[in-house]
C-alpha cells in the first residue's frame, strides 16, 4: 500500500499541485478573456446591424479557416516538440525551422488566395474588401499563434496572462472607437484586431526572447519532417472541427440570409468563445506538464482522469444553467434585434461542453504522436456534420444549426473514447461523475422553486451555482477515493 501511495504522490499529487499553481497564473488571462468575450456581444450587437454582424462572424470564420490550413498547426507542433529539442540543446535551430515553415506557408497562402480569389468570394459569400482585410489580418494572427505556443512551451504563465489581457483590452477599445467614429461596419473590428495583435506580437517577441533564440540557421530537415507528420493531421483535424462548428454560418447565410447568420454568430459568441475560454484554464496549464511527464516515461492516465473530474465539475453546472436560462441571457447580453438567437444557446452550450471534453480524451493521440487517428475521427465527424448541417439548416433553420452541431460534437467525443491508444486510454472517473450528477437532484429541486419565485433570473443563476458547488464541497468526503 505504501508503494501505491508513493506512486500516487509522484505521478498524480505532485503534478496536480504544479498544474494548479500554473492554473492560478493562467486564470487571470482566461477569466479576463471570458469577460471580454461576454462584453463584446452587447457592444458589437448594439453598434452593428444583424446583417453587418453576419459579415463580422463570417469574416472571423474565414480567418479561422485560413489559420487552420496555414499557421495554427505550426505553433501546436512547435509546443509538442519544444521540450525534446530543449533537452538536446537544439532550440535555436528548432525556432529557425518553425519560423521558416511559417513564412513559407503564408507565402503559399497569399499565392493560392490571389489565384483563386473569385472562388473564395463565391464560396464564402464575402466581398473583395473584406477578404483583403482578412488576408492582411492573418499575418499578425499567425505570428501571435506561434509566439504564444513558444511562451507556453517555456512555461511562462505570468507573461502569457499579462499579454492576453492587454490584447483583449486593446482590441475592444480600438474596435469601439472605429465603430463609433467611422462607417466601416464589420471592417472596423477587423482593423482593430490587426492593430492590437501587431502590438502584441512586438511584446511577445521580447517575452519569448525569440530575437536571441532565432539564429537563422540552416533548417533541420529531420525536424521539418517530424513537424509535418505531426502537424498536418492536426490541421486536417482542426479543419474538420471548423466544418462541424463554423461552416453552419455560411450554410445559414446561403439558405436564409446574413440576418440569420448574425443570429448564429451571436449564439456562437455567447457559448463557444466564453465556455471554451473558461474550460481551457485546466488544459492550458496541464498540457506542457503532461508532455514533460510523458517524456520522463510516467504513466499520465491517472492524472488525466483526475483532471477530467475537475473539468466536469466546473463545466456541467454552467452549461446546464446556460440552457435553462437561454432567453434571459440573450435579453441580458444582446440587442433585442437578436432575440431569436436564444433558440441555439442550449445546443451550442452542450456542443462546447463535449468539444472541450475531447481535450482530455485526445491527449492519447498527441502524446503518442498518433495524430493521424485524431484526424480520422474528426474527418468522420465532419463529413457527417456537414451533411447534417446542409439537410437540417435548409429544412429547420436555426434549430437545424443546433441539432447538427450537437450531434456532430457528441459523435466526435464518443469516437475518441472508443478508439484508444494502448497504455494511454482515458480512464473514466466513475466515482467523480456519479458524485457530480447526484448533486444535480437537489439543485434541480431548488431551481423549480426559484422559477416560481419573484427573484430575478441573474440572482437565480448565482444562487443555483453557489448551492451546487457548496453541496458538492460538503459531500465530497463521501465519494473520496482511497488515495485521495
């Protein structure tokens, strides 16, 4: 038993303590980002018409599409193999290789975009002016993505937090000024993003010390091969998730117009960016630590299982609350012109829950380097999701968006649980799940009485969340594991 306890302390308790310390450092950036994402919805919906808001969300979706193909996977690959190159004393050559790949990819992107620009205009239902702004914006966005991942790899949560908060403030302030004093509409927000992110890139250059690490050495072709083998499947997988969760904006615009696309955008912006920002507090701190533990030949499954329990504890009550109070939240955070967006809130909230859950069930593919499995699972889900989107959105409108998105994300989650890598499979924390679900019974009874009371919806939400978490805290001793 003593050996078991010592093993638990070394492989779970001590790493958890380190992760929680990092979480405290990352938390301010995520919490501030959460409130920033909440704030921009009422601000932008009051300053933009539904059709212009539709242009805005479609522009961001196009930006996301291009970043997935040409830049995001480079930063994620860079994070995964940074520690390995650090141990080998190869960081300058490694950074140089990453920079070379990013510059090459962006060059290819501009060539492809200019050659096939008419196809982009038609397929994405986007004007030439907006498309040009998106192409310009992708340069600072791509640089920020790589620099942020290097900062994470260096485990500098304090610097990450400060920079993220500054980025959020700058974007909102500049966007509001442009919206109020120009007639550019959605372009105002894109211009504000370009300015703020460029300034952040300059800050990140100094925080990462990349000027001193970047030696412009001859790229290592073995490293390039490793990065591409790891990264390309990630890009395809991310593109598949984009199809599941963002292609609905274009399909909605095609069948029902920009106004309905604006409704989808509001519901999306009140769920995915907010919930996934909050839920990422754990994963953003845990992943670099998990990589280091895995490289040290430690069994990381018990730790991942424990983290999953904490994730469910944080996320499930919030998602349920958002679903129960969907109408009230839309009235509170969006202009009255966007009221119909409430229809989508429960579907998208639970979609975000299942998508964030896969951050834990897919660690097995990232750590083992078998990202091709992850890609296959996402592609299968995306194909089914795309078919569902086209059929259901055409027939059911906004409800079709919600049903298709939720089914696709649940399917993807189930596939990641069923298809496992030996010795890295997700260990289900049954006792923690049972405890979390059991606490919903008295919380549900309290909700019933609150709904028939004169208490305002927001106060009801605070009472319910406080009651749930206190109930969980005072009953946790009953469900305590043998090893704590």
